[in-house]
C-alpha cells in the first residue's frame, strides 16, 4: 500500500515483476557458496579457543599433520604481520588469533583434509598451550576501576590515547545548553536502558571455496555483501596485492550487515596454497552464533526535558555500546542516530567498550535500534504524562528539511512528517484498541549512504540488454536495477538480464551496505543507460543519414521527424555496420543518499500470569523516496520489523560466567517463527530524494529501528509496566509485572 | 565446537521385534531409533556416533494403532501425526493428542513418536506428562522376552531410563477413559512453535456432575523427570473447582517443582508458571469432562 502521491509516473518503475533470480531461488537451483564443489577439493575445519581470554603459549600441529587425509595446517604465524594501526588489523586478527585468544570461539588454527570428518578430527588433535588470562565479559566489567585489559592491542578511537584500554571509542557532541534546557522544562524524565547482544540471524552460515594456483593467484567463491571488500580484506590479511585475488560472488542467504566483514577467506586461501588444492570452508550454525557478528550490548542513560506545551527542550544521554573483542564505531553510530527531533539542547556521550566476547559486526541500521529504545521510550512517557497523542507530540518536535542531526548536519529533503501522518491517518491507528490490549508507537531514522558503484550495460544483437553490476543482491536489487534500466531505455523489464559480476568483470563497487545498492548502484545503471541512449541516437542518425541533433529518444525508440521510429532491436541488428557493439559503463561515488524515516504502531496483548506478549496487529510506515519495486520495499519493511520484534521479545546472547555462549543454536537463540507474528502491514511513503534520478531512498535498514520501543510502549500501555531492559521475554516481563504488583 | 563428523555407521532395519532384539544383543554400541528426530541433531552436535543404528519403523507392531476391548494399543514408533490426525483417538484423549501435536514442526510430526519422545528422556518431553496422567503402560521387548511397565517409571533422570541394555519399547497401552472424564495439556514456550517446553502441565479429570471425582496432575520441564502432583490432585478431588480449589492446586503444582535455572527459564519463572498452567489445564479438562458426561 502506497499512500503519498509521487509527482512523477513511470512505465516500469513502481511495478512488481517477478524477480529475475526468483525461480532459481525457489526451486533450489541458486548456488550459494556452500553448494559449490571443485575437483580435488579439500574440506577445512577451524580450531577455536575454549577460553574467553588466554595467551597462546604454543601451538603444536604435528599430531594433526600426521593424521589421515590431512593436507595443510595453518596458524597465526602463517598470516601477514599487520601493524595495529592498519585499518584491517582487527579483522585480520579476529579471523586468526595471534598472541592472545580474545574470546571463546576465537580461531587459533585451521586444518584442511580430504574429508570434513578428517579435518574435524585433525582440528581436535591440534595441541594449543593456553595461559588463561582474566576475562572481561560485560560493559560494567570493562569500565570498572582496575579492570583487566580485554585486548592489549586496543587503543581508544578518537581519544589520542596511546595506552591499552577497554574503551573502544569516546565521542561527545551536541548543541545548545542542556542545563538551560532542563531549567526551561516542566517535565524531566530519566531512565537507564539495557540491551544484550543479538545476532543478525541470516539463514546461510558463512562459507567459501578458495583455489590457489601455481601462479600464486587465488580465486575465491564466497557469499558476502561485497566481493570487492572480500578481495581487499583478504589481500590485507595475507599481505598480498589485490591483483592476486579474484572473488566470484555466490548467491547470498542473508547478511543484514553481518557479511560486510570476513572470517574465512584468507584462511581458506592459505590452506589452498599450502595444499595446492581447492579448499572449502563452511561454518556450522554454532560457529556462526559463537564467533560472528553480534550486534552490541548496550547500557544507555537518557534524560529528557519538555515543557507543558510539548516542546522537547533537552536530551542528555550517555551511551555505552559493547564492541566485543575489538574497537569499532558502534557507540558513535548509535549516538549519531539521534536525529529525528529538533532538540535545541543536546548532549551525547558515546562510549564504546571492548570485552572478551565475539567481535561485533554491523546489523541493519547499526546501533540505531538500541538508541531508539531509550529516546522513543522517554518520548512515549512524555506523551503519557502530558496527556497528548504520541504521534502529535512527535509531529510537534519532528525534524524537517534544514533541521540538524546529532552531528549538527542539516537534513536534506526528508519525509518524517509525512511518515508520521501516514500512521496517524492509517486504518490501524484509527481503529479502537482491542479490549485488554495496549497500543504503542515509535519512530526510527537511518542515514543511508552512497559510496562507490559501477555498472555496465551491454545491448545484445537482438536488442535485449544485460545489466552488469558489482552489488551482491541481498534484497531484490537485481530486479530494481532491471526496472531502472527498463525505464531509461524503454525496454521491457523481461528483456533485461541483471547480473552480479566478479571482481575482474565489472568496475570497483563498495559493499552492499547502508541501504545503498538501489540508490547508488542504481544511479550508476541509470547513468550507463543514459550514455547508451546517446550512442543509440548516434547509430540511428548514422542509419538514417541525419544529424544526431535531429534524433529524439522516445519510449525505447529513436524518433526522427518524418521517418519511422527505430527501435532498439532495429538499431542493434545493424550495430556491426554502424560502429560495433553498443555498451556503456558508468562509475560514481554517489552523494546525497536520502535518509529514511519509519513509524510503527503495534497492538499487543500481555498474559499477565505468564508474561507472554502476543502481537495482535502491526503496521509499519516508511519513506522509500520512490519505491522502484514496491514488493521488495514492503519486504524490507516487513523483514526489518520482524528482526526488531525478535530483538525486542526473545533474542539474546546468554553467556555463562566463563564467557561461553550457552544458546548457540536456533533452538535456544529464539528468533521469531512465522506463527509468532501477525501480518506486518507495510505502508510505503514516497517523498522523493532529489539526489537520485528516480527519487530513491535506501529502505533496507530503517525498518529495524522502531520495533523495540514500539513494543515496549505497547507493553507499557497494556500492563502499566515500563520495560527498560531487553529482551522483554516472558520470564523478564512476568518478573516485572509481579514486582510492579507488589510495590 | 560442533562439526558434522561422520564415519560410516552401520544401519539395520529389522522387520520383527525378535530380529531387533538380536541385533541389539550383537553390538553393545547399537542404538535403536524411531523417528531419529532427536538422534540426528545429537550426532550432528558432536555426540559419539553409535556403531549400529537399528531402525524400528519397519516393524509392523511398532507403527500400528488399534482399539480393542476398551484398550488402545499404539506402536512406539507410530508417527505422532498419525495420532493427531486420528479423530477417534483425539476425541478419547484430547490432551494427549494436543501434547503429541506439539513436538517439533509438521515435518517432524511425520517422524516423531511417543517411544522416541519418552526414551530420549528429556525432562521437557511434551507427550510424557499427558501419557502419565492417562496411566499409559509400555510393552518392552528384550532378550528375556516382553514385559510391561508404567510409563511413569520409564524415565529415571535426564537422558536416563529404566530400560535394560538391549531393551526397547514395542507399544503403549491406554485404557479407554471412564465416562465423564477427559484430559488437557498446556505448555509454555517463549515462541508459538518450534521450541522446547519451559513448563508443561497435563491434567486428567473425572467429573461427577460439577464436582471432581478423580484427578491426576503431572508436570514436565520443572524437575529431572516428569512429576506427579498428589497435593494438587487432593486439592481438586471433591471440589467443584471453585477459586480456592484451583488456587490450592496451583500452589501445590508450584511447590512440587524442582526446576533448574537455565537458558530456557528461571527457577522462579518455572514455579510460577507451573501453577498457572495447572489451573488452566484443570479448567480445560473439566469443561471437556463435563461435555463427555
């Protein structure tokens, strides 16, 4: 359902064709990295630290090397020795420990053998002498006075400090005068919020196949969000130049940010080089959960002031985000995501911590959901205390074009107000709250990014087209590329084949992240098509012996006054005689990624005897700029909502006191199943982004930001209990309800 | 760290109980399986592989369901989907049918069985409390012939059973419920399916008009084995299920719990919810029993 009027209408953009890669995916024919098998291929297994923190005294691989079928063993000593200031140092040390194992599950060695069973047996025979070190497992432990150092190579980002520290980053920013803001306020609210680590939960475990040749070059087949980044990161970890590595993208079974970094490829390449055979390395689900990508645990205190007439005068917040075993930017992006309200006085302290837990990775609008939990809960309480509609309070304080973000950057044209109004006018918001249920609303913001993309469009001899990009398709982007090319060229979308090419077959392209593929790579496709149209006009002029200035391009054909139009197939059929094949390439570093706002509303019923929350109805509105393929925009809105709902209600990393994850399976790491959810009604708002030829805003990430506070606010409405810690699982909610009833 | 490791296991699919007994005698590392819905994940998670797997599903008696002379005979390897889809069985034992229908997903239901659910000996097995309140008996095969035992006596602790080496369950026996009686099973999981019980409560009631003639209450996932709750049963018998009786039964259920704190639930939560589910299951069973009068 699309509510706002897009000022332009299109022939192909905004339609819902079947995706080009759809049939292969639903029939199981699509090839993911773990599906690939090479002649002579070995299987690899990883040796992982059983300690949360330990010095690696020595590693004896001799027994493993002597075992049947074993062809190669590698340890940290085989990898490039990067300086800790190298931007890929943490990634490289994370995929193969050097002096210290930094978390339970940290890889310390790897084995390649003829069969997976032989590799696993040999991995178990690698003898590692560990000297256990004190481990730091939580934010509170990391920042405690006299805490042991979790990672001796860590230096606090943005601090200038040169000594080891458990702080990953420290930032302070804001504007105005918060104290004056509190003085001007009639109501002041302050709370502390806590969230635990959660996983992206992609269905496909990390996997790759690497084949290193006698020429010292390696080919890697990998599932990733960006195969050019796989190339550069692998090159960095090995100390190789990029020309020695070719990465062929396999289909990807979900990433959500977690496949923007790498864990396996350099290990597989080194094993392949040593064994002179292809090597396949596939993680188990347990390995995925123990040693890849959790989103940071947080501790956030937030204090907000407002006047009786609803002006939010001040926000002051200290946000701790735990990066896990290495430094990172999670606290910074969390604080930066506070960008939805005018907030004349703002003071944010963003502090990242380092602990002996798995290195965190990006997760869909990284760090914004945790920050939104704090801010959107306080706004809800404010609305409650002021007795005003929670959407009206947000409308009163909402940012519009020209208002500034947390970093004091002015917002470009944005659709926050329109998105709030879409929910305010929705059937859901205007229907009565079911008996005994509670209704909650909350909003979310995400920046989106541009970055570098390349595209080539080739016209085939029969007038069909191939659109070649370097953006892995994690959310239907192939279909979006084809739709934009169809619109530009005036060619039916089923005559266009969109492909994702390897690192040697298309120009450099950054990772599919920041909701950028349809925006930035799409813009490269549009630019290439426009270049191609100029060529088509030139060919038409040649065929008809007129000046190119006399040729117009209308609806997929060259139009010359007084003559029959020349269609693309007619022009390509004569390409050989008019200058050869028609092809065009465009590359860019895209600027002007339009931020996307989302507003969600949920009705929940809480069983006050068991603490179970049932979501009765859920509606999510989001500004897509222009929805190129509305079905996939709705899919992104729904997918983000569902991940946020899981995060809110049941998902959590449970560590024991030794830092071992106790629930490293999908049985006990409780993501929502289909029957846990109502249909998520998606409302697409279209406030076109002026920086994109079709007005695209990235839509992949924002949808995960509002669900946590939306459900917390709905639960508060249903029970009167304010949940300030995640997950709001039945035991925690029942304990809170019981405590509240007793007080 | 879990790795999928396999050497070649031997696999045998006997067609008679005698053949199965013989196979089990031949190899001390042999293991029987019915649906293997627990066994396969356990092996994939790194448990040692048995040297010989004995598939019981080809033995006719183990996958047969019959109802003769007031007794139901259910083969131990019968897929639970065959029970939930059996209207006569589900009408006689609605709670047991519901419990059987909660094991895993639809696909799992086509493999999972009472025999496997019981002998895997998980404290959280859904079918077991419902079997216990219905006084189910197990017919057991072994080297010295067949014997019969109460289901309540099979599981002795997590992963432990009273079966001797080489024994396996052939079938379960259930007497028709008396007139005016019925059962119910409720479990709590944080999700709506595909999960393991944090608490399970089974109740079987016989009603005499509005008052309770007899009651059986059994709880799962709150102790090392399924626990019967005689105090809850005593609180219910003779009552008209007034609020005091229900509260007393709930309190007795909470008190009977001997749970652990783990990743699936806390001690306090399990105690509290055991009472809640007991009370609710009693009300459902009573409604059904009155309908059966």
